[in-house]
């Protein structure tokens, strides 16, 4: 049974930074394409960034140049470094495979960007 546990969220001022972590269970994490997703209040969940098993990354236009996704296969962890945060980045952030597996959604971690 695969599980993803997100952490690292919090309250930050505009322009600040946070680093999210997603710890995975399961033996074949290294072959997954992994994604970070977010869901803002009243909006649908959206893909923010993804990283393939060999480290190729892709980003939503709104976060390009500000967010960096990375992974450590030995630790079964994927990260999202978020810099220059904006109020519109406020959301619950989740990780999952890409394409997503519905039963793998975790609790997410809340990111609030506000002064």
C-alpha cells in the first residue's frame, strides 16, 4: 500500500519561502513520475509541478522561476522549494503520482501567504 505524507506548510508573508516535503512508502517510488498539486478554496485541484523518474521537471506557468521540484529516491521523498510566494499561492498542497491515483491522496499541507 502506497502512502504519501506531506509536510512543511505554514503561514508566510508575500515574498517569503517554504520547502514542502512528501514522504512516500512503497518499494518502487523511484520509477514514479511524481507531482505536486494544490487546491485553493473554491477551486479545483491543479498540477503545480512534476518530476519524472530520471529528473525531468515541468511547471505550471504561474510558478515557473519561483518553484523548484526535486526528489531523493534513496529517501523516497519529493520536495517543492517555493520562493517569492504570492497570496495566490495560498492553497492546500498535495503530492501524488502523475497521472494521479485517487486512493493515494494524503492530507496535504496548508500554505498560507498573507501579510
